[in-house]
C-alpha cells in the first residue's frame, strides 16, 4: 500500500517538474514548452490512474 502511494507521489512530482520546465521553455522555444506541458499532463494522468487503480484493488481485498 505504501509503495503504491510513493509511486503515485513520484508521478505527481514528475508532472510538476514538467509543468515548470514547460512554462520556462515558453520564453525561448514555444514548441518545446508545449511538449513539456503535454508530458506533464500525461504524468499527472498516470499518477491519478495509478492511485485510483490501487485504491480499487485495496477495496476489493478488504471485502
């Protein structure tokens, strides 16, 4: 259980870093900024999916 939360937290931190680098890249290269923002969104979706999937698995185990 704890390992799953750590993995989701790492996905969220990774998405935050992609968002920050995307915002910083908008000043010099717009295309790379868009790519980093897309990668941040994908990482955020992966983290949310990972957290929900493992939450449902834990609920099924408790029944």
